[in-house]
DNA sequence: TTGTAAGCGTTATCAT
DNA sequence: ATGATAACGCTTACAA
């Protein structure tokens, strides 16, 4: 049969194969192959002939053929829970850039909120030389299985697991610092908006929240209010909180977009921020400094997170390192005015 | 030779092959293949045996082998100039989602500002069934060549070219509407910040800018001020403009991030927005409504742009349609208060 | 219903 | 320096 001429959904290409080049140059395919990869091993004159033939036919070696023969893909995959917002965007920016520099393309998979189907992930795994898995996109047992199948894996924004590497940003300490700051402002009814059960990032931020309360001899006024990561999610969560009888005097949001939603909710209810309600975010997205009021938040090195993930993955793929590595990148409190501080413009 | 056992940079996987499954089930590889793809063509009892063997060996058909045999990849590529910010993020969100729904993975390539190297693009083209090229990431001659090689292509945010499909958002009419609005506010020294030579989007917005002036019998006060698309780029451009003797009374930015930069610049110079300076953006990113002051901008259907690109590309790949299609999605002026309007919160 | 075998386009090992 | 040729892992005519 002839797959590339067969009917059906395939997109047959008009690309020349190594055989046609060989024929036109009057050499064997081995020689053509050699010219592509190790030009110096071929007599100058032969090389010349082959190159001309290749050029005339607009020949490009098929990646498929090459990958099959060599046993790898020169590409990696990254899986996200969601492709929404500045966080994702920055991480992938760093990741793609670093990957490109290493000559690897990147495949991207979004799981749209829920955990990825096993099928999707295994399928992706089969197209790449290694995988970075962010947050809780992939259940532990699957991470395990990937390991057994010999797929290099790095976990991003998720604590290390077994042999897999991991990269994440520090959460609990700054979260505690942030909450202590709010407590210093005299706020006593702080509410955490975000889902500690949904991501380790949120869990760790919540734990810092608790820790600060404990350190101040206080009990948290509320259990965490679960929420998605988009503005509308935050707005809804905040609305619920603010309409209750015992409303909070501060909202500690799990990211800046939730905080923006809280800002909107406050406005809708006629509450002044920060006077009636303090609001803080997380991530320090570009807009954070321009919000009304400017948002107190935590800066985390999102681009660098992606970059480091790419570097660690490469080391694994190239077997440059074999012991698992777990990196925690630093993070920084950015005080502006939504927390109640008077902030220089 | 044995590629998967050879030394070197390859990541050999411990995956079973179709041969091992066949052997264990006591059938031929053809039967194993059939069971995977067309289970109904196999006797129930044989099927059962094969499935058990496959399961025992944790067998998954290799995508590589399959792609090579079938002549396609079940994946597509998208190339962006830059992975920065909400625009990119929203487009890719729509694109990935629609692609996943059609069972295709997505490969992503960023060209980091400049035009992609021919090599990168051709390489990407060889890994996928089709390509979407955004903006000016790829020079015309390459688009041409891709066409000749039989690679389905859709252009995003770039006018149609030859046989390639295209999807973009309407620009000139809303730009004119926006500028007319500013002119109605009595602004007479409007500056456009963005690079008409850098993207067709910017070019079309600038053309709407001109058109509105013409319609009002006015001449534009400035030539366009070239700028990148990030906040810092916008800040710098605005600073230049605002420090000059004949400073503008309005800045029409090519996107919301540039507008944010202008806002910052104004603040740094002690100018009040909108009183001293009107500022408008483009895109209506989530933060736009929360800026100080809330940003007047243009909403464009970013997610939908990505989605449509995926749909058009699929039609081409599956040869469901052969005539080129060029879609222009609608766009909408969003008046808030940075233009000088008093806007309900 | 199942098996045989010829591809798909490379790479790399041997010979020569 | 070059050529034959056996992998790589699958799909699918065609035969049986």
C-alpha cells in the first residue's frame, strides 16, 4: 500500500523522499543521509552533487522517519489545567523559549479544569521525549506509570513525587508574611478565597494564612472559600462572603484575578477598598499596579518557573543528571494600597 | 541496529511493541492492529485474547509507527510572534480547546519578536498536519512555499494570502468609531501608539484613526509612534510623547497593555487621566474594567479567533472544503471613563 | 476470520 | 568514501 497516496483524512505532502534524492544524485540513500547529518564524511564532490539534488527537489528529511529510526522526537509536552490568564501565559513563555533554545518543540495540552484523561496524557507522552505536568493535572498513579514507562517528567507547581523532578515557587512563608501584614493593619476577619484542595499552591498559601494567625494567637475567622481562578469566580465568591451578616474585613485571594473579582464585588456592593475591605492578590500580574486601588500582592517568578522546568527536563532527557532535583524559587511580597497602606503612586 | 537500545541522547522507553503483543496472544501483528482499530472485525474470542495480552504488557501503539504508516500526525502547529500577555493566552485557549475536541494535539512556536527562521517553520510543518500562522511571524514567500508543499495553512490576524484561509477581527471601523468618539470629546491632539508596519492589526487600526480624522475634516496631529506591545513599551512611548512641547491630549494605544503603560507614564508626569490626557486601549483584557480610570477600549473575540482558526484548519486538513475562506469577526467599542466619559462604575 | 508481507522515510551497521 | 540492508513500529492490501 501507499499511505501517502491513500485516500482518507491524511494530508499527503508533495515532499521528495531520500530515495528520490539518491536517485537524482546517483548515489545510495546512505550517502544522502550522511550528507544531511555528517557532511564531512562524504567526498566534497559527492556531497556537492547530493546537495544540489536535495535542493532541486526541495528535499527535507521526514521527521517521522527520522524519529522512528533514532528513537526520539526532539520535542516535549507541557500540560496545564487551564490556558487562562497571565500565569499560564508567563510560564509557557519561559518554557517555550528555553525549549526552543535547546532545539525542542513544545506540545501543549490543557485539561480544562479537571484532571486530564489518562488517554490524553499517555497519548501526549508518546509524542515527546519528556513531559512537564503542572499542578494537579495528572493523578499520582499516572505520574507513577509515566515513570515506569521511562518518560522523563518534571512537576511544576506541585511537590516532588517519586523520581520526578519538581519546580515551584515558595508559598507558605510569604503567605504568612502577607497575612501578618494584614493582621498588623488591625484586620481581624480575613477570608481566604481559593481552593486548597485544588492545587498545592493554594494549599500552601492557605497554610501560611493559618500560620500567621497562629503566630498572632488568633483563629482564622473563616474556612477557605473555594473558587476558580478567574475574575468571575472571584467575584462570585466575594459576593457570597460580603453579603453574609458577618462579612470579612479582608480578602486574601489565591491570585490577582480572583482579587480583581473581589474588587468588582466590593464596588457592586458599595464597599470601599481598602477602608471597608482589604483585598490582596497573588502573582503580581502587569495590571496589578494599575488597579483601583493598586493591588497588594505577591510576586512570583512565573517566566522563570517555566524556564527552569525546561532546563530540568532537558537534563533528564539527555541523562545529564539522574538524581531527582526539587527547586523552590523565591517569591516576594509587593505592598501597594489595597491592603490599607498608603502607597506612593 | 537497535535505535531504542542504542546509546546517546535518546530516551528509550520500556514500551511493548505490537510484535510482543502478537506473540503473547499467539496471533499475527495484523490481528493485533485490527483489534486496536477495528475491534469488530475480529472474532470475539481472539479479540479477548489480544486485549488481555495488550493489557498485560501495558501496550500502547506507537504514534510514530502509526503516523508513518498512515501519513499524518493528528496534530497541528500554531506560530506566534510572542507568548506574552492576555491576547496570546486567549487565542491559544480557544485554539487548543477546539483542536483537542477534534482529537488533534497542538504544537506551539514563538518567534520572539522577529520573523521565524525558515528552518523553524519548515521543521514545525513537518511535525503536523497543518499550521496556523499569526500576524507577521512568517514571511510571504514562506507561506507560499508551505502552500506548495501541500501544508494546510490558516492565517490569523493577517489578511488572506493566496490559497490560505484567514481569520481576523474587524479593526478599521471600530478604530474610526473610537477616534470619532475622542474627537467628539473635543480632543484634537490624538497620538496613535503602536506599529502599523509591524502588524496588519495595527495598520488597520491606524487606518481607522486616519479615516475618523478625515471624516471630521481634521488632520492627524502626529505620525504613529511605534511601540512594542507590552506595558513597558507603551510607557516609554508615552513618556516620549508627553515630554515633548506639543504634547497630545489623547493616546490611542494599539492594545490594553500599551494603554496601561501610558497610564503609568501619565501618573509619573503628574498628568490626570482623562482630564489632561485621554487614553484608550484595545482588546478589553479582564483588567481593563478595573484600571484607574476604567479603560475605554475595543473588545475583540480573542478566544473565538483561536477557535475559528482551528475549525478552518480542520476543514482544510480533512478536505471538507477546498475554496479559501476569509473570516472577519466582529468587534465592539467599550466606553468606560479613560476617554473622558463619566462612566457608571 | 486471520495471516503474509509490502510499504511509510529515516538511521546506522556492516561490508566493500 | 560509499553501498546494501536491517532495523524502527505500525497499517492495510491481498491471500488463504
